[in-house]
């Protein structure tokens, strides 16, 4: 069996009348850590949302395969049940549902198995402890009144509990202090077992230093302009993206 | 992949659609003095109650339908079987209840509910109470919990002093109708200083095509007493128009505390024109918890007269209007005494073309110095074809008041649905989850089995829904 987890081929996608992704291809194999960088407005978040089947984007061309199956027409929940996870830049607040009940429902949906309350809680608490997240948050309404940092941790907590095959982290490290970035990257590390893969969308080097990516992709103007090894990260850190755009224009 | 993935108990729609063959011992069509006399005779009522009924009939004939609110012109009393008495007489134990009636109740879990935590059950089947029990310890405390009919016979002085003195037949046309043909219901009397530890429950159910239900609930709390009364309604579906014009009268004495909880799930062809009103004394506390799910049209605005100084009222309600439903609900507070306080907090959901109207009325009387009132309503529309209206009225006759009103109307957030779906939860489950969360402030006020029922009713609305 192939070790290809995700295969995105020549995806074009638009929001309303505006085309944002202009033919993006990407292959992620099992166990790999990929990084997607690029200037603001390049389409990074769109790319993540298109993989997760956000209904706000229309895919006009191209295909997405996951573990050899064409998932191009599948809805977000179907893709999630296959093992794709996306951490949100802006986690949604949903009153009336506790974080614990929500994750338990999700876990049951993703695994197809009921989650016994006490057993699940024990596991959830262990993940929370590892993320240095107060256990009391389990009983609070989903993301309601959480600070920016707490919301990010809530996302990583969900990822830890759901154990996806592919985790897409959309700027999960943004707005976090050094310690929090460390805790988050530790959480991601724990997920990586040689089989599971991660796609990290970020502006910052810090999380990449901790996670040692295998590949770096740079998205500019709806196209991937460069695929490279980890060394690219440093060049972007010192010189920004401008040189890439110029190169692309030539 | 299995169909149900979220951790929500499986729903058996048939629970709510149980239908037994109508087998009535007594039926009347239309309405006139002769029918009233027949009803009264059938019940072996004293003369004074018959007179009251006939007077109410006169008032009914004088009054017009309310000029406001949803369209209720379809209600034609001449076509409604106004009074149906099941073959069963009053039973004091579950074993004596006839089999088909028992089946209906069994499917609604009544005996189980009683076994668990309920102090007494007065379940109404059609118009006559067929099952009624009260635990011995309640009797020891001197608490009376009997059918309304029995109260008329056994406690005539208490009934005469209170019956339709809170909601008078002149209140509106359907109150007058109720006074004329009321049948069934509960009577509760809690003596001074007695705290009823467990909630009392009554379960109403309507089970005959075209049958109206006109049950009367009269609760009297003496000074310093305490009670939680739960009224649950669930009715099977029928093709003929049904009318519910019940009446709830609550007298809360000085320093007493009453919580009145209701879940209404009438069949989707029911006209629910129910009147509920409470008069509360000095330093007393009245709490309403109300969930309205069923019926074709509802007009329901529980009213509280804050008569005594320092009395407080809290109303918490949720209304869910789906296809073909117009649920016009809300609450009314009349501040008479000084330092009185009312809080009205509601949530409404409309979906698939349903219309949810929130209507509140707060009156601050001349003498109600330093009164406080807060009204807040939040509406959630699940699609573009549904409707939500907010009609608050405030009538202030005193300058020393503190008033607040807040209204929020919104649509279900696409981002929220996507967020839940991205965690593997199906679209319909995601929507149900969001709505359950929205209704949570009410659910948490309900006893567990009612909260579960409310959640099931919400889930039912999303079962098989497309998009």
C-alpha cells in the first residue's frame, strides 16, 4: 500500500467571485511534517479550509485524495471521520455545550464508538494536564470566554483527543508566548508517531525549531512558488517573501 | 459507518405519536347550556359550580376573539368534541389503569418517572384524571394533591375562594370558555410552613380526534411554604383541529416559594390557548420554567401579579417553532407592591418556516416604588424562511423604577456548523447540538428527565431534516 496520506492535485478554489487558489498541488506522506508559509492573503488559510471542505469556498478544479480515496466531494464531517483535523485560527464559541461533552461527541463520531464517560474523562484530563490547561475548562462551554491562548490550547486538546491521521494547524502558534508555543509544539510532537502527519501553517520560526519540518512550501498569490527543505525557513525569516514574488514575476 | 455518531440517546418518534382508538363513554358536540348541565351532572357537581359554569358561558357568548396575535379563526367550537371521558374511573394504583391507556403512559415513562423521584402523579388522559397517587409522607405533611373534581367536592370553601379568582372568566374569551367547560386537572394545597421536598408532577395527554382539553390547575401555597410543580404535556397527532384552553391559577402566600415548570409538546394541529396566572404575596418568590415545542398555534403568556412588597418573579422560557407552527409566547409581570423584582429571560428558535413571536408586558403600578424589571429575549433563526418577532410592552406608572430590556435576533452561524462538522459531527447533529446549547439555560432549570425530553424534542426536529 502506498504511503501517501494526502494528495492535492491542481486545486483551484474561490470565495464568491474571487479566485484565491490558482492551481495548488501538494503531497503529504505518512509520518511527515510539512510547513506552509507565505505572506498575508496568499491563500494559506483557504488552502487549509478547502482540505477541510469549508462550504464557503468553491473548488472549481482539481482533486483531493486521502489514503487513496477521492474525497473531493465529501463534506467536512466525512473528511474528519477519515482522520483529517484542522485547528482553527479563530475557534468558534458555542454556548451551552461543554468542552468535555463536545470532544466526547466528536470522539464518538470520529471513531464510531461510544465513549464511556469516566474513561474518556480520565484521558481528557491527562491531555489537559500535558497542555497545562486547567481541568475546570472541561466543564466550561466550548471556547466561550476563552482567551486567545486558551482557545489555541482547546484546539490542540481536541487534536490530542481525536488523534487524527493528518492535523492541519492554521497559525496555531500565532499570538502565543514562548512557553505556550512550547506546550503546543510538545502536544503536536506527541501526536507524531511515524504514521501521523502534520501540516503547519505559520509565520513564525519558533514552532518550526521545535518540530523540525521535512518540507517547506511557500504559497504566494494562490500558487506554491517553492518547495524546499527546512533551510528555506531561515531565508524567509531574514528576507521575507519579497524576493520570492519577484522571482515569480520574472 | 453507523448512522448515529454523536452521544445522543436514540429517539423513537413513535413515543410521541402513540394513538389509541377513541373509546369514549361520553361525548358532546358543540356548546350550549344543556351541554354544560350534562357535563356538570356527569361530574356530580354541586349547584354552585354549575352556576359558575353557566355564568362563564354567558361571558363567553359576550366576548369577541382577541383582536391581536396569531390567526385562530380556524378554531370552530361547534366542531370540537369538548368533553370526552375515558371509560376508566379514577384509579389510585397503576395496576387499575386500563391496558391501552397504560400502554400510552408506559411509552411516556410515567411510572418510571414516579419511581425515581416524583412525589405524586396526576396524569390527565383526555378530560378525566385516570391515575392519581400521592405519597404517604406528603399526606402526613398535610399536603393535598387531588383532582380538581375531587377538590370541588371535598374542599368547597377553598375552591370557592380561589377558583377563577386569579384568572376570571372576563380575562378573555377562552378563559370564559374554560370556566364553562373545564374538566380535569390538579388541585394542590400546601399548608403554612410546609416545604415539599420532591417535585409534584402532572402529565397531560390528549387522546381523541377533535377533543378539546380544558384542564384546571389550582395551586395554593400558604405562608412560608415551598413547592415545585411540574406540568408536562405531550399529545399524539391527529388530522382534525384540536383546542387546548387550560387554566393554571397559582396563589403564592407571603414568604412562600413556588416553581412551576412546563414542557409542552402538543401535536402539530393543536391550538394551545392556555392561560396561566399567579398572584404572589409579600417576600414571596415565583419561578416559571417553560418549554414550548408543540402545537400549530400557541398563545401563552404566564402572568405574575407581584402583589406583596419585596416579592420576586423569574421567568425562563424556550420556544421552538418548526414548519407550520406559529408560537406566540412570552410572559407578563404586574408590579403592584414595593421593591418587587421581575426577570424575564427567553430563548426562541424558528426553523423550516416556523414563526416564533416573543411578547412581553411589564406593568409598574403607582405604588410599586423601587421596583426592578429585566426582560431579555434571544432568537435564533435556522434558515431564511423562518420568522422571529419580538414585541415587548412596558407600562410604567412610577418614576422610582429600574427597567432593562434586551433583544437579540440572529441566524444560526455557518461557522459554528462548520466547526462542529470539522470534528466529525454530521450537519443535522451539529445544528441540533447548537440549538440544544442555545436552549441550555432552560434545560438546566429542569429536572433531569424533563431536560432529557426537551433535548429529545430538539433532536426530533432535526431527524431526517435535509440541509
